[in-house]
C-alpha cells in the first residue's frame, strides 16, 4: 500500500469544495428572501458546472433562486449541480485510493433494466417538504415544518422499494427536530445538512434510487469484516468481502447489506438481533466462515442483494489470510453515478508494520513508513469486542479507508494483536451472529428482554 | 426521550401495566412539569410535585446524556461537585415548580407510537448507500 500518497494534495479538490461550501452557506439563511451574499454563493455553484450537461439549467436556477423565486425544478437543478461537484471530488479521491491500493477497478456493467418508479405521490410530497426546507433555511426551521416529514416517512417505509428515501428522510428529520428552533441554533452542521438535503431531493426523482440486481454471482465469499451504520430509527450492517467466482474469473470485492427501521431504544446487541434473522451471512461472519453462493443477485456496484436460499455456510476462512493472499488482486467495484460522494468511500485495506500513537485523549494514528494515517475507532459498533485500546495495541489492521473532514482515515474492521506471545484477531463484527463472551452475552440478554417488552407494548398500544 | 424545544421530555413505562405509558416533561429554567397517560389523562402522581415517572425520566436522561448535559440543558445548578439524578431532582423540586402545560404530550406520544410500529417492518437486503452518513458511534450507545 502506497500510504505516502494518502497525504499528497489532490488537484482541484479545494476549489470544488469551496464552490460546494458557497452553495451550502446559501441554505443556512434559506431562499425565501435571498441576500447578495447568497446570490454570490449560487453563482459560484453555477460557474463550476459551466461546460457540463448542467450548464444550461443551473445558471437559470441560480438566478431564480437569487431572486427568491426558485420553484421545485430550480432547486432540483441546484441539487444536481452540487451532486456533480461532489461526484467529481469522489472520483478524484477514488482515483487516489486506487493508486494507494494498486488494485484494478471493475469494468462498469452498463446493462439496462426496466425502469421501476414506485411511489410517485409520496415522492412528490417529499420533494415539496425538502423545497420548503430550502426556503426556510436551517435558521428558519421549526417543529411544525420538520414534522411535515413524518407522514411522508410513514407512507414510504412499508414499501421496501422506497427504503432508501424513507431511511434518509427519517434520520435527517430527526436531526433537524433535535435542533429546533433553528433561530437559536448555535452550531449548524452546514456541509452535512446540505449533503443530506441534496441526496434526499435527488432521490425523489423517478428512478434515482434504482439499484437493480441485474446479474448473479456464484462462488466462494470470503468475508473481511462488518461495518455498522445507524441513526436513532434505522440500522444497516454491511459485510465487506472478497468473492472468488467459481468460473475462474478474477476475484472481486463485494458487499452485502442488511438494514431495518427500529425504535430508538433498540441499540447495541439489539441491532444484531434485529438484523440476524434476515441474513445468515452475519452468523457466518461471527464464526469466521466462508459462504458458498449459488446465483446470488448482485448489482453493478458490487452489492449482493442477499437471499439466504442462495447461500450455504462453508469452511473456516481467516479474514487476515484473505486480506494477505487475495485482497491485492481483487477488483474494486464501481459506484453508481448518483451515489458518487466522498462519504461513500469505504475501501477495504490491510495495514501492517505501523506504530500506533495516541496523544493524551487525542485521536489514534498509525505511522506507516513515516506517514501518519488517522484511525477512526469511534465507528466500531457498541456491541463489539474491538475496543480503541485493542486497536492501539495492534500489529495489523484490516479496515476501511475513508475520507472524512478533509483527510483519509482508517476505520478498523479487525486487528491482530499479540496475547501471551500468540497472535489473536479481534473483529468489530465478532458478535454479529451472537456470542459466548461474558460481556457480550449479558448485552444480548438485556437486548432480548427490552425488545420483548417493546413487542408486547407494540401489540397492546398499536392495535387499541 | 429528548432534550428539545426547551424541555426534557419522553415516554416512561407504567410500572404495573405494559399497555400504559406516560409522557413526562420538565421545562428548562422554570422546571414546570407535566405528566399524562397515553390516553391523555393527567397523571395522579404529578400534583404539586414531580411524580415517579418524571423522576424516572431524569434518571434515564442522566444515563443517556450524562448528568452534566442534562443539568446544563435544564439550567439546574447542583451545589458542589458532580451532579447526579437525585441531586438534579432535589434542586428542581426545591424551587417548587409549577405544573406545566401538557399540550406537547400528543406529538411526543404519536412519535413514540410511530417508532414502535417500526418493529413490525421487515428488514431488507437491498443496500442503503445513504446510511454511510450515519456511522455507528461507540460512544453514543
Ligand atoms: Zn406521572
């Protein structure tokens, strides 16, 4: 791994992000009565997409918005421009990551699938709500406005095809609600909320959230580790793995995700319990086993759309062995055009031969061949044996390379440490399938009890 | 449970009946308190002072957010040292707070019900790329 390249400047990055920031500041005060500074921010965004297919739409949208007269189509055009900018940042960063890992990139499959556009009405309602948000601005939000997302989310959630939109809106609205009223807000997460607003708005367009599983794969799946993402009312566990196709073609990196909406009181081990029954892979990962796939559906982005019927748990397979032997030859998947955003960069890497350093309560860093790499230990899920202390004492780390707040960081998925002269591996997802660990088992028991109470309560309160 | 809108508010279980919950709240600064059942009946225990549900709410909030953050939000200064739930309750009840208005209970309860219904939704295995914006955080859980 060429860790030296991680800290080299990326050409054009600062300029692109400056245009993004200029637009993002516009959303702080909102577009109801735009000020001259906001007009300048809109112009900066429009300027950046001149010479792209958006060149005709965006300047007009910027003008209308600067005059306080932006309609939905104009706001969508501005969101598209911001998405294109972030897409270019994403591409520059993933090119850099490819230089760092030296791995080949998968060819993008361009197979077309029939368009499927469910939920037109509820998506229109979501779009209207998001446009109202943009007009109010983050400083103009209040409970009444934010609560408008509630019925939209409730209408979307039962349809699995609208889960992406519903889950994003739900998490976004909860964050906004916790910050109401906006008028007294001291700190606005400007980039983050603009990110969420932009993606949410684009996902209301027909076909935007389409991730068709156009192909299938057969072969041996060798898990590397599990990444967990959660907000108060949703959780997703994503397994990163190397697939060895049985047709002898090159190994490729794939992911398999399982997600669920949840009450905010389901946390920790309760998250594994919620997800486990839907994906046998979590059990296999917990046991450190490979899985044999037979015609498992897969998207062009390398996401397996998991079906337990097409999977059979196989032999033991040490993720570190997989990482040392096969990872460097595996192809990295492509990203869907609209999903190109730096936040989506999560590239499996193996890092060895580092010195771990921590200054007082500061962040942990690995120094590899003289270059420092920040380590994000906070992303490890709560119900996990992988503690920051274990990471700090490790000698090898299997993790996800991410880009956060202007720098590359390493999210540990597993580490090797030496205990009584023996090498042992500790995995972030070790408890995904359950555990016999004393602390873990206690957490499992507590979570089982609390979910049982919730289900009983749901039975009584919801059907009154 | 949440610290929002100038209040600590949340849903507290009834000790005796699993089909009953209370929506309890304490306002910042004035400590005006309110407690009512899911059927919108005022809580019998919340006359004159904090009922057990409101005390339980403070206890839960201290567990979730830490005593210091709760104290800061409610503007409750405990004399000397680290605050805890008991000290917070005693400081607030010591000011003889008024009974507050329970009109915020309805939206809190309806949100609680909405989230409870999430348990009945099926997990999916189609990827949700947007969840990348919501990393797990070891500290928050
Ligand atoms: Zn009460």
